C-alpha cells in the first residue's frame, strides 16, 4: 500500500536520503532525481502524485524545471528553498508550484503540506472514498485490492492506475488523451491503441460480461466513462 | 517436426513458452513484417507486455515456394532462428520465437493466432494502404486486437 508516489528532486544527497527515509516511513513511495533534467526524464516514464523540487540546482534550475513540469502535467509541486523572500515565493507560485517550503523545515510541517497538496489532486487516493462497491465488484484503493464474486483479481500496476483514475472521475467521459497522459505520462497523448488494449484487459478482469460492459463504458469518439452508482460504499 | 494444415513448425524448444507461464495467460503476438518493422513492433510490444504482465511471441511466417517440400525451406531453419534471436535480443522482455513454414501467409495466420489475440505489427502510416496496414485491417476483421506501431 502506498499513500502516494513522490518524486524528490534535490542535488544534495543528504537531503534526498533524509526525505526518502522520512516519507517512506509514512507510507509514501519515493523516487529521487539529482537534477532537473533527471526529474523531467523520470516524469516522462513514471506517474507521480507529487514533486518535491529544490529551487537551487545545477543545470536547469528548480524554477525552469517547475515550468517544464507544469507545461505537461497536473502533478502537485512543492518547492524547497533556503531563500525566504516574497519575490522568490511569488516567482515559484507563478512558475506553477502549488506550495513553497523554506529550509530548514520540520517534518510535521512538510508532511502536512504534502497531505494538503495531495488532497487537492483530482486523482489522489486521499481525495475520495477508499473503497467502492459495484454490485459483486469491490475495489479498495488503499490496499490496491480488487475482489469480484469473493475472488481476488490480480491487476497490474498500470491497470490499477487506470482504474483508479477512472474512479476519481466517476460518470464523466474522459478523453483518450487525458487518460493516457494521466496514467502513462505526458508523452503518451496519441497512443490510443495502447489505451484500448488496457481497457479491454481491464474489462476482462472486472466486467461480468466483457463483451457487454456495464462499468467501463466507451464514449464514442471521446474516450471512456466509468459508470458508478450514485452512492458507492 | 510438426505439420498441420499445410504448415510446419520449427525449433520446438523455441515454440514452447518458457516455463509454461501459468500466471500470465495474456500473450502479445509480434508479427514479423520487415526487420526494421519487427524491431519497432517488439519495442511497442515490450511496453505493452510490461504494463499487462504479458509475454511476447514473435510470430515469423516463412513462405516456402511450391517447388520445394514444405519442410525444406530455401533459407535454413537454423539461420532464421539465429537471425530472429538477435532481433528479439533488442528488447529486455523475454520473447519466444515461433517460426512457421507455410505456403500462404494469410492462411497460416488464421490458424497460428488464437481467437481475439493481441497482435502488434509495424509499418508506415500513409494515405495509401500499405501491405502492413492491409494486414492489420484483415486481422481486425478476423476479430483480433491489433496495435499498429508507426514506423518512422
């Protein structure tokens, strides 16, 4: 079980190590990057819920990295810096950061800011109910378990991420591009065939009759919609 | 050597999926077109297989002309196997190679693919239908799910 996927971007190994230890102990899945370039590459290949981004780094700095991330992704960004001037805070927020924290910071404050940022995310596990019940199908987001007719179904991480995103936006038609970018990353906007394959697999696993889906519905020429009853468990 | 419906299967060791894979029933079939296209299709299939916990089968239909016996292709089977092992080694995911001898590729595909298979093939996208795009359309018509990897 993971409370969220966090990417820590800092050129100082000690800071990365401390943050990794602290956040992993609180149930977060932590990845780290040494530079802005590494972070952008990591974001291209993986999906994260939040980025902790140092402002002063060699190469492309924190501010430029923040702008690049925000141009392609809705991931939450918290900037870390040693400077406390109003000008820096304004610049960071204007670059697309959601929050700003000054070093040195206390662990409770950092964790509170992370929780607050994750709560605001539309796809966050913390944002909605932790479990859903669709007739004989039971989905628990916290434990990442899916049970159908009393039997546990094995979903791959990607299949689960796709289901989680659809659950976070129930009964709404979600365009192919948005689904692809949210689950696979910003480089995958036009790979609709990928999405079809994963949706078909997911239907085989969660639908009572995959050829006549009841939950995971196709919105012709638009994308997909997860049909949920109005009051999930 | 196994011969069914006018086709022969080569390299029994390569045909059997490694370990039997009881936990991974899904199979991504990469259909050989050209070497460059197959490489591109293998890369696409590797990304798919990783996300779906599937295995990859590289299906190589090898046409044997009528003057030759079906079991004696003009290109030796060892050579074909070696060549495709090198091609398959380009992807990090374990791939098994399924070389099939046949008279007609289209007839072979009807028997070599399970119903509703997930097939990846690569070719150039163009306004005019290419042989690969026609093949993809035919496979879709047969009920298979086809991912067409664009060859750039």
